[in-house]
């Protein structure tokens, strides 16, 4: 990590992503941006807004509604010496470019015996709420993380997002950044100026002895709230934001589990075949003797994402379910679990389930 300036400036994660991209592009004239609506008033949820005014509109390339072609053009430009950044408004739109991403971007360096490189950033946005439904609210991080040759990052916090975005632009490998739309609203202290946050992970957010909790993307915030609520009841957990799904570096998680003896994973994506499943398998393989209980996993259930608010209620894991899972994992007294649950319910109030909780706005 090389942060050139620290201060108390607070901006959102969405703004931090824009800053990281803009400053990396200002530093390197080979950085170009390609997207559908690259410079329209929305500018990919504001994350590309105004960049063309600083680096020149000729480096902001509007693309037709053809994700496969968009990705193919970007791969070719990367192999020719540019550093493209492409953006998909929904992670599902990238499914139309899977052949390019998996067979060309991920394999070019390998099949060319190192003669070609693909310094390409592919931004995929995960929607939630607003009645997005089964075709616009999915989280396919493990689908992409299963492909050798791709790096997959999931930034949540503003300072991380800015530095990791700059690092992704500088990386000589194809990097997929999966961003939760709700995480764009978070606020945090972010240094001014260009800095690089290493593309590694996980990052420890809370220290504790009772259990190890590993979360991804927006679920990291729900896990933070659960951990802080249990801390008030005298139960401390070791909490990690995974940040990086590929390459998967679990040494810190292993060390933590060897101390706590217990593991809970909380996925943004599906529980079955999810990141949590891979982590649980690794921990069982490497830390079996230290385990005091079987690892537990939380994630999306095994059916498509619903549209209606009524069906969404039990679809996404939240702080309540994390507390319940930890209570079972730790065999907590009923009073401790009840007190924690009541505190979470009171804090949430009557806020609709498909609206981000203001508690999570930060700054973090």
C-alpha cells in the first residue's frame, strides 16, 4: 500500500471508485474507458462522471449495445498496448461477453507463452432492491473466480475501492471488479491523490476469540453489525472482509481459525458452490485438528432472485441471520442471542427490506 496523503476527507465508495479511475488515467495516457453510456448524464452510476473532462473525451469511447463486441474490442486494445477499463451496468450483462472474458482475456498470456498480456479492467455492478428481479440482481463472483487467468476483486470500503481500482488499472492481468450497488453509498475517509492498494486480502476488521467470520462485498457490512452487536453482549469474533476472490489467499483465515476453532462464512452470492464453500473446504483441509465445530456457511438460497418485496424478506443473509448462525456455532446462551436480536430489530425499525440501512452509510 502506498497512500501519498492521509486526511479526514469523507467521500462515498462510488466517488472513490471514480477518483481511483480518474487519477490512474491521468497518470497513464494509455488508459481508456469503454462502456455503454460512458459519458451520459448517469455515467455508470456516476463512477465515470467528469473523467473525460480531465483526460480528454477521445479516451471515453461510447460502445453499441453488444457486450461481446465491447469486451472483444477492449481485449484487442489491451494486447496492442492500451489499458482499457470497461463497465457493465449489471453483472448479468457480462454473461453476453463470457466467451471473450474466459477464452480470450484469461488465456491470452498462457497460450502465447507470455508474449501477450491483457491489462484490462472489467467492472461488473451487482444490483439489489428496486424490484430488480431474477435477471438483474445476481452475484456471480465465483463463476468468474473459477477461471484461471482472471483476478477477481470485490471492494466495499471507500479507501479500499479507490486504491484497488488504481491497482487494477496498473495490473498487467485482466481484473474483474464486482461492485455492489449498495456499497456505492458507503462513506469513508479517503486520501487525496493517486495511491495503490495492493490487490490482496483478506482484511481483518474486528479482532476476537469466539469465532472467525469471513464475509464478501455488502455482506461484510451485515457481518460488522452482527459482530458489533454481539460484542455488546461480551462475545467477540475475528471478522474479515475477503476483498479478493482470485487469487484466494487464506493464510490469515487459517491462522485465525487455529485460534478460534470455529468458522462462519457469509456470501453475497449463492451458498451452494459459493466462496464460502471453497473457504470451508480449505479450512477443513488445513485446520481440521483445530476445529471445535463444523464450519458454517450463509449465502443466497438455491433459487432465482425474487422481485417482490415480500419474497425478498428471507432471501438475503443479514445481521439477524448472522447472529443466529453464530449463536448456534458457539452454543450461546438463549439470553445472549435474544438480546442481540432485539437490538438489531430495534435498530432496523420499519425500514423496507429492499432499502439500504442508513447505519451502513459510514463513514467507515
